[in-house]
C-alpha cells in the first residue's frame, strides 16, 4: 500500500491497518522459520509498510495536536 492511500485513512483505520500488517509479519516470520515461505522479500515489504503506517499515524497525531494547540 502506498503512502498516498494511507494518508487518506482516518487514524482508527490506520490503527487497523497496523494491526493487520503486524499479524501478517508474524505469520510470514513463522512460515519462514519452518521453511514454508517461498517469497522471503515479502517480509521486507511488510516491514516497510508498517514503518509507513506508523510514520503517517505520527504525522496525523502531531497535526491534530497543532490544530488543537497546547495550553498550559
């Protein structure tokens, strides 16, 4: 999934995507450990997608804080 599509998602949808990709990464690592994984490059791809999701979620969180302003 590319960054443009991820930026269109709401924060709760990003959380769901993060959960889905973490689960997929777990399954890929498990398959790799027992020798059933044919396409090992998918692990690298999923790790990059997870990083992308977390980056965009952080950007949205910071943008939300800036919009609300912090008052002491």
